[in-house]
């Protein structure tokens, strides 16, 4: 273990600096004290491990709204183990006590936090304002687009209805014409079939008559031929009888 003696200059008195040093030193488990000097500096005496002492030096180099450390001069020596904990030395009536220092520190932190919050709120308001304006513009543009789409859709629907209506009328007329044409064609086919049937019947009747006449002619020819043959046979028989004397 070693002893660190440090002299801190800058805006470090009546700012809550000592209370911060006490809190930091205790967090590192160091023993010693912190004291305001008459020349405006702050003196820190701390004992502990080398790493903790070096960490303390880094941590007490504070720069914020109330505290502004300008310089730190340090020196090391052997530890005397004469301290029980870490405390603040109050050397005069002009110094604030620990509670007031803590209050000042808290006030400082509160002021810093409030400033940061105000900055964030302001930035957030600006961002929200821009987002709201952008959103309004987008909504306005979207509304216009939707209106155009709705109008176009209505026009398309109207045109489609007119087309459907016209198509229905055309189909109705075409169906009527087609029915009339089919009806006329059917009547024509029926008439053709009837005419064909009548013509066929006439041809059949004529064929029957022709066949009958042909049959009569064939029969007449056979009768004549048969009569001639019989006459010839009779003549031949007569000649044979004459030759034979029968």
C-alpha cells in the first residue's frame, strides 16, 4: 500500500467537489481525507493499493457545469495507516459542510440532467415536428392519390357497366337474330325434306310402274316365244309323222 498526496487546482471549491471526492474514494475502498486550502486548491490524501490510487486520480479529474479541474499535482509516499475511512476536513466557518456539498452536487447533477433533458425534449420536439409535417404531407399526398384512384376506379366501373349493358343488348339482338335464322333454317330444312320425300315417292311410284310394265313386256315376250316354239314343235311332229306314216 502507498499514500497519495494530490493538489487539485481549478474551479474546485464551493462546488461540491470534496463531496464527490469522498464518494469516489470510498467506492475504491481508500482511506484518507480531502481538504480545501487557502489558495483555492483542494488537497487529497489517500492510502490504498496502487491501482485504486491511480483510478482515483483519473476519477477526480472532473469537468462539468459546476466543477472544472484545471490541474492535478500528485506525489507518492509510504502508507502510515493512520486513517479510519475517508472523510472531509472542515477547516473554517466559510466552508460548507458535507450535507450542503452533497446538496450542491445533487443540484448540479439535477441542473445538468435538466439541461440534457431540455435539449432532448427540444430535439425531440423538432424531430416530432418534422415527422408530423412529413406525415401530414404524406397523408395529404396519399389522400390525393386515393382520391385519384377512387375517381379512376369509378370511371372504370362506370365504363365497365356501360360495356356490360351494351354487350347484353348486343347479345340479346344476336340471340334473337340467331333464333330467327335457326327457325327459318329449320323451316327450310323441313320444306326441303318434305319436297325430297314427295319427289322420292314420285320416283318410287314411277319406278314401280316401269317395273310393272317391264314385267308385262317380259311376260308378253315369253308368251310369244313359247307360242312360236310350240308351233314349231307341232310342225316338226307333223313332219315326222308324215315321214313315218303314222
